[in-house]
C-alpha cells in the first residue's frame, strides 16, 4: 500500500485527544480484521515472532517448543530477540 493511502486512514487528532470515525473508501483495501469495528483506527503493520535456535548447540529433542518452554531456567541468558 502506498504511503499516501496510509495517510487517508489517519484519524487521530493529538490536539483534541480523540479519534473520529473514518468513512474513507480506501479502508476497503485493508483486510477486514485490520480495521477496528467502529472504524476509529486501522492496523497498518503486523509483526510476527518465532523461536529460532542454533542446531549445532541445541539438539531438536532438547529445543524449546513453546514460549512457555523458554521460562525454564536453562535458557536464562541464552536468548536474544530481533526487532
């Protein structure tokens, strides 16, 4: 989506500290779940994360499979986040 299209969905006015409902036709270009039901805002960027590991240091059977697994003390100080 072009940056000019993104500007059309901007509805917040910082000086008045509120958002107004948008009726812009260009909102139809977004996925339905990206537009807030009352049309006050729209998601323009989504980020995804996952667990990656060095298979030379961690065997598949010992690797964490869930985010809950990462709470195990053995992983303390051995993780990094990209962003």
